[in-house]
C-alpha cells in the first residue's frame, strides 16, 4: 500500500502553476475522450454518406448525440444546428437573422464577448443600426433599459447568459418577456452558462441560443445554435446542405459525440459541483480579502457563476502583477481572446484602464482542491507584495 503524504501534495503543487483559468477552456473529461475514440479511426464514416454501413453508423451517432443535447435543453432535436463553436453560432444568429430581414435595429450590451460585438460591428458596416446598452457597476442590465432602447425598426436583442469575465448572470427571462411583448427576436450567447447553470431556452423565452462544448469539459471545435421554430436565418456558407441548409460542411462525428457526452456529464453532477465550487470560490474571496487590504470585487457576487471570481487590486501596476504571478498561477486579466488589451468589460462597469489591468479573473474547475485555494491566496498575496515593493 502506497503511503500518502499530505506534505508531498503541497510540494508537487508548488512545482507548476496552479490552474485557475477554467473559463478560458476546460480539459476533455475522460469519459468524453473515451466516447470519441472510435469515431477517429474505426468508425470513420461521413454521416452524410447513407449508402453504406460506415456512413449510417456515423449518422446514427450524430442523431443520438443531437437528441441527447436537445434533451438537456428541453428542445426538439431538429432545432439544434451544429457549428464549430459558440463564435460561429453567434455569427450565424446575428448576421443570419439581420441579413434575412434586410434592414433594422439591433440591441446588445457593451460587456458582451467580442464574438457578439464584432459581428454587430460588421452589421453596422452593412447599414444596420446597433445600440449597446451599458450595465450598472454590478455588470447587470435592467430590463427597463431594453424597453427604452426599443425602436419601431428593432429586429433583434442579444444578451449573454453568463459573462465570460465577471461571471454575472443577466435577467434573461425578464428581458425576453420585454422582447416578446414587442414581437422582437432575442438571442443569447450561453457559452459560459450551458452545463453550469440551468438553461432551457423555451422556459426562458429565448429564440436563438449559442453553445460551446469546450467550456464544459468537451472538445474544442464544436458548438451549436438552438433556433426556435419560425425563426429564419440566412446561412453564412453554402455547400452540401447539411444542418437544414444553415451550416454546410461535413459534420465532425467524434466532436459531436464528445459534445453530447460532456453535456450529459455536466448535467449529472451540476448541482453537487456548483455547491462545491461556490464554497471554494467563497473561501478564495475571503482569503484574498484577509491577505490583500483594499482588494475589490468586479461585478455583483450574486447572481454569478459559482466558479467565477474577478478581483481588482487598486494602486498596483497590472503588467508587473501578472508577470510576478505567471510562473505560479494560470489565470487571466480578461477574456482569453483579448490579446492582453485592458478588459472592455471591466471598463464598461466603471473600472479605470489601470484598474482593469490590475484585475484577475480566477475561474475554478472540477479538479480544484482546498489545498489549491489556500496556495492561490498565498501566491496572489506574494505577487501583490512583490509588485508593491
């Protein structure tokens, strides 16, 4: 029997950076890797090839996965359009609906991910009007803001479910009710929400919902757009007519099977996982407050993703803080896609450029332990101390 030494765990942990960036991506769960394995080689057929067994086997796997993901969302399977990820799903939803309508006004939020903001900028170049609402200092949008922004030619509202940086959960159901009252479609980027909080598009009143597999321990390179019946979109690409003509191209069977496995696994342990991670997240926040006088929370603590903490340490140089921390702890100052630029999300909720640079997004994962929380507090406090000195 192998002797287990708690001190050896501590020694091992100090040898490599602690992982606190699970909102950027997650590792594939072992059961996901196992489920995908046959479809890389042994069962290599094209699901569009229905004339032989290899193709039929792949098609059956895709159909089963589609049904499993749809069941987890309480929607009909045919409403799921597979994409390469949430970025493509966002583009298909926003550009697809607007271009089908031909003209009009779109409302969104200044704290959205660039996968929403950049397609909206493209729509502006094409002649559409775009209004970006500014949230309060808590990061939240009030449904009354949406009501006030609606014009006679408004065709679409897009509000993300859970913010990728500060983790706050927008009041989607209330915003969707405003949209329904005015007969306006509503889209939500739910990449950070699916698998982590309850998400049923119909119950929330959502018309278009973007999903990603790699945020919930599934593979990178696959996602989906959920489309309500009656919503018509212009495709972004043309070819073999796959996915009801909305997304041409050979379907990646292995990735889709992995996506479905990840979604099922996430739903099975979501309540227990969330309780554990929220407890650890709260311990992290309490520890940082004890060790770092003046540390600030970015965004509302509630409602918030249970595995997200975003803090600001005023009065220090952000670049020096991140440089001191990099060998010891993997986290970020903003979105994984921001290329080091100061967070537009944090500046939108009132942080200065310097404060945004001196902020840390700390996101916990399934493997995060009590020991890692304690070590993270120590390492962040030490980095702050080194930066200040």
